[in-house]
């Protein structure tokens, strides 16, 4: 081996990624569907590898404006292949960070990242059999989990239902169809809303409902369900499963819209004449003020820096 060649290292000789701040180098940009791209990264430090759970997310610092914006994306890659990570993102109308990535991010460029974070993973909520239900770019955590199980436990019992606007909008279609051929217990079903002129489609059409779920997963009451997509879509799935007598303790979802925390932390109130409280955001090393009666999350938003990127999971 020449002196210029990098030395080979086993994973146990390298340092794992942690939930702190890192720099990532983009190594590939891959079109997936209309307005959908996969960005693949490697560690800026070649002595590191990626340790995360399938279905977790990272937050990227994107220089789209004079003050960088923070955007959170699910990792679509599998931790069973730890030398790179990938995010698959859709540019929505009005996107700022994602649109900058589409227009500017190229191999060789570097971004700051925080992560991985999140509990939406079969590793956190194991089951005997799984039902993945997704819509649009909500497919990304399901793809991460499917890829991981394909590598680790290819005999896993998975039914995968994905909903898309049209056949052309099905993200990862060809890979999923290949998984269905390769994995003995993998059942795949697509539901399409509309068919364009000249498009051929012999599968299910319309919106997801109990009849379509039962057709594609006749034993859905016995499965551990993971659901991801727009909130109206997930509400339909929740109502459908609950109405069918499904044990909702076995239902898990991930939202792609920011939502207020269920238990906001109020650091002070007005009853004792308290003044603004200094808050330190440990990951950035910066400080802010939390006014009496306000939550830490509100202080973070007012300071334009997330106290925990997971609090605004998947904001575009």
C-alpha cells in the first residue's frame, strides 16, 4: 500500500458519532422523485463512524440566510452500514433550508449537524410483526428501518403500506419492490391518489381506509404499527385503527410538522416577581433570556436557536 493510501480500520478501531455537534461532508446527491433528493454524507473526520438507531433524525445547520437556519431530517440510511448517512428530503412550497440544499449543496461541501436523536424506531418499540404506514416523504424513517432489518434480520415480518399522489411520486419504489422479492416475509402495498395521462397503474387507488389496510395487512390487529406522514393522514390512520379495536399501545407515529411540547417547562412565573432567567444552550454554547411565565422552548424560538432540535422535528 502506498504512503498516500488511507490506512484500513475496523469499526471498533474508529470513534462513533455521538449526539453532539459534528461536521459532515456531502459525498453524493441523488434524485429520487419530483422535488425529492437524497443527500449522502460521510464524517468530516475520517476516523469516525455513524452510530444511530434506524428511524432517528439529525438537525443540519444550513447557510440559506445571513443567520444559518436549523432544519431537522430523518436519516433514510441504515446504521447497519455505518460509514455514511443519508437524508431524503422533499422541497415543499416555501421551503428555505431544503430549497437551498437542492440548489447549492454538492459533493465536497460541508455542513454542521447535531444528532442523532429520536425514539421513533423499532429498536425502541420492538414487536413480533410490523406494519409500516407512510405517505409522501414520511417514508424515510420506514426506509431506514426496512434497510436495517434487511441487513440484520432479513426474515423479519413486515407489511409496508405507502401512499403517494401518483406513481411517479413513490419514493424508493424500485428498491422497495426489490426488497419484496428478496425478503420472504416482506409484503408491499402502494395506494395512489391520482393517475396522470399516460401513466399505467394496476394497484390500489384513492385514500387510505380500513378496507385498504385490511386488504394489504389482513392481520393488522396483531402488528406493531409505525406511521409517518402529514398530520391529516396520520389522524385518519389513528382513527381507523382505533375504530377497528387496535391496541393503540402498539401504535407509534412521527410528525413532519412542528408541534408544541405536551409538557412545556416554565422556568419562572409572575407570582413571585421573578425576573428574566438566563438560559444556556449547551450544544451551541450560546445564552438567552427566558422571561417570567415563558417556556424554555419559547426562549429558544425567541433567540432563533433550538434548545433541542427534536422539539421542532422535521420542520421544513
